């Protein structure tokens, strides 16, 4: 499909920009291509924790080549992090160790290149906090992508990194009590509203996309008791 046409039809006249992610070998080239074909589409590149087993020198070189190809259109590193949620692989010590190795390597790379972090953390709160504390300066920009963690985890992140922003995805528009409680507890100025399109839904839509952010915003305003 023509990128200009899709953006115009789906995202509307108020569209100012979005970030598309390349987080595995299958999505790197697509992300770079999209960022290169539309002035308002930016990208972030990283290795998703579920792809950690494939990370090697060639994989890393590909990410760095994508960064060079995108130039200033690459605005962050990620998503990357730790994910212990898989019922089979999640508890495996070897899997967790490999994820931590790849997470550490990417934290060093992202900070070396001065890029904000887009962090994925699922059922790995203790290790995520421990590694962020070890590698990430307190003033670094951090986006906790599509946050589904505990309130204690969120509060620690907000307290220890003054430029951490909690990603509140479109799922908060659904009947999801935990997502809505996170919204109620998170300071408005420390939220980053997102869709995680096309993976997470927005109430009343069969296809999630960045053009639905106004609906996510309206739901947050309603929960916060703000004027819409």
C-alpha cells in the first residue's frame, strides 16, 4: 500500500508523527524503509528479548547499519529488555541468562550513541531494575514500552530515573482494571500514550494504529477527571 495514502486515510489531519519499531531481523528493513518514505515516520531499532538467542556480531552489525541508514530518523533504541513471561522458556535459566547478556550489550550501545531507551519488561521486574541501575544514568530518557508491570515497579522507575515515561497503550480503553489503575496512579506528565499497533487493541476498532491516539487520550482524561 502507498504509505502517504495510508497515513492520510487512517491518521487524519492532526497527525504530527509516529515511531515504528524494528525489533528483530524480519522487521529491521521494513522500519528503515517506512522512516525513509515518509517525513513524519521515525524509527527505533533494537533486539526484542524474545529474539535474544539470535543475537550475535552479525545481528548487531545489522542494527548499527540500520542506525546509520536512518540517521536522525532513528530516535531511540528498542524495543529491548527482558521477558520471562513464556510458560515454557520463561523459567529457563539459560534463556534468562542470554536475555540479560543481550540486554546489557544493548544498554551499552544505546548509551554510547546517545539514544533514548525503549524498554520491554515482562515478569522480569527485579532483573530489569537491577540492570537499569547498573547501566543507565539517572537523567537518561527511558520509555517503558506498553507497561504492564506492578505499581511498585512503576513507582521505582519514576523515582529513580527522572526522565522515565510510562507507556500507556490502547488496551487501557478496554475493560482492563490493571491498565486503568496504572493510569490513575501515574502522574500525567510522566505518561507516554501509545497504541503498540497493531498488536494491542483499542476499544471499538478492529485495527489498532497511531491515528487512534486521540481516543486513548480521551479515555485517560476521563479517568483523570480532566477536561477533554
